[in-house]
């Protein structure tokens, strides 16, 4: 439709141009025609600019539509999280894979800080059976000596499981066993990490409050050691925190 409009204006301009060529410049009618011709020229240029801007807007709309589709697909894919210390996902979440908590040896100063949920079903690419100049990974152990509540897990190896939740954003909240408003609880438990006096750096993880152990895993072989995290007053405000109390945690999801 816009193309027809531009064509019509162009035809009018052509006819006016012919008339003006034959017109006596001294007459009022000719001057009026010249003004009209000038106005029409401006109109056709404006129409062309509008069409150009319309094409740009259409292109941006297509881009927004594609981005929206990608965003919706991302949301439909859901989110994943690790349930540390358990072998089953909570209700509403589906299992991605089961694993063992693993990380660097507690005395290694060049250690990787973050533990992994190492799958129970490894596959191999290129490998050598010789010990090379490389990084190492070890299984984890609970260190719960002195806790009567968790004495049954001391020196045992902890499992883990990767869980998927659809259309959800996942958040680990340290310091509480409940979720913020609008968030749903997946599981709660306690923060665990490496011992403060050990040279290997570690990351804090939220271990389930009812931790399981890997069958027949009791043995003091060390590796990546997990200790309960206690509050230390000073730069950490007490209250609300309390000296030497174990820090709780919650893993929460939010529906987008």
C-alpha cells in the first residue's frame, strides 16, 4: 500500500514538473504550483524515510520475537542443582544423575576449591595409567567427630545427586533453613566446608540435614574433608548470629 502511495505522489510530481516547465514564472498560479511541487518533493522524501524506519522496526520486532522464543525455551529447559549428601531428588524434581562428592586432598596447597558431584558412571577418553604431573581428585569424607547427632556418618563417604526442576530459578540461601518469600524449598541442611586450619582451599556447600552415606564406605582414608561450619563472632555480626553455632542453609526455587 505504501509503495502505491509513493508511486502516486511520484506521478503527481512528474505531471507538475511538466506543467511548471511550460509555466510563466511571473504568474501567481505558477508560483503556487512551484510551492506545491516543493511540498510534494518533501512529502515523498518523508514517505521514503518512514518506509525505511518501518523496515528497521520490523527487523527489530523479528529480533525481539526470536529472543523471546529463546528465553521461553531456556525457561522450559528448567534449572539444575546438586543435592549434596543424598541419593534421591525431592518431590517435584527429577534425577539427572547420581554421584559421589569429590574434590582435592585436604593438605594440598594447590588444590581446586570447589567440590564436584562426580558421576557414578564414568566414561574414558585418552588416558594413561602412569601418575603424571597433573591435578588430582579424591573422594570426600564426612568429619563429624564430636557430634552425637551425626556420629553415624563420621569417616563415611558422602553421595550426591543432580536434580532438575522445570521453569525454576535455583538459589542457595546460607544462614537459614527456610526460603525467602515466593520461593519454594527443595531441601535444607547445614553448610559444610574444609577445616579452617587445613591448607587446601574449599567452597561452602549446603549438605542435606539428613545426610546419607555410600554403602561400605567407612574408612579413614581422608581426601576432600567436610566439616560443619560454625559462626565466629567479630566481623560477623552476633546477633543475629551466635558464636560457634552451626550454620544452616536452604536450597530454594522460584517459578519464573
